[in-house]
C-alpha cells in the first residue's frame, strides 16, 4: 500500500481538500490494489468488510440522495423509502451517480459532495473504531469514524440496513 501519495488524482485531491476543510486529519491513501468493491477494498486494507463505508446513491423519486452504509449490510430500500416519505427508491445509474457526486461508481466518496445532496449515514458504522471510505478513484481511500462521516457529510443518522 502506498500512503500519502504526493501526486493524487484530481478526484482524490478534491477529497483530501474536503477532509482538510472539515478540520479532519485523515489522509487519502492510494492503494496498489483496487478498492472498487467492498470485497476488494477490505482485502487491500486487511480489514473486515463491515469496516468499508460504501457510498450508495439512490433516486427518491427524481431526487438523488446518498446512503453511507457498512460494507457488510444491504440497504433496505423499503425502509429507505419509508424514511424519506416516498413511494419507492431505486439505485441510481452511473450517469446519475457522477452527476450527483462528481465521482465514478467504485470511487464514490462521502467527502467533497455538493451541499445539496441529502446524505444518510448508517448507524451500524458506529461499531468500528475506524472505517474506510472511497476517496474519488478505484484505488484511493481514507480512514474515518462514524462521527467524522456525519460531520463531513452533514448527514443524518439512519437505520436502513440489513446485514448481508
């Protein structure tokens, strides 16, 4: 694993700047191995899948929103729809994800998001001292905590997951 790379991809640099702007000391780390999926990220970092904070974008009606969930959980879209007060939610496609977040699928970060994007942070992430989130590319990640993710995203605590 390469850490604190001096030349970061522009997306990873954007994440690093967002972390600093939020007053967090976390540093983006560039991995030799892919972190595109929960399984790949956990293996590359040597951590449990639950420690991967995956950033998932959904459409609530026509409005994109994000759930930051534990890697060992599935988002229950029925619970999510009920919480949001809409009839149905669905996963956003790659174009919507990039338009809503600025990041590609597999590198969607909870850092550096538009302030208009609604974010829910899964409460089950509290069980870990450190979680790892994508930092804008398939190889970049950063360490965080549940509390820091709430601060970073301006997110709302939620319980819309089911253990996989």
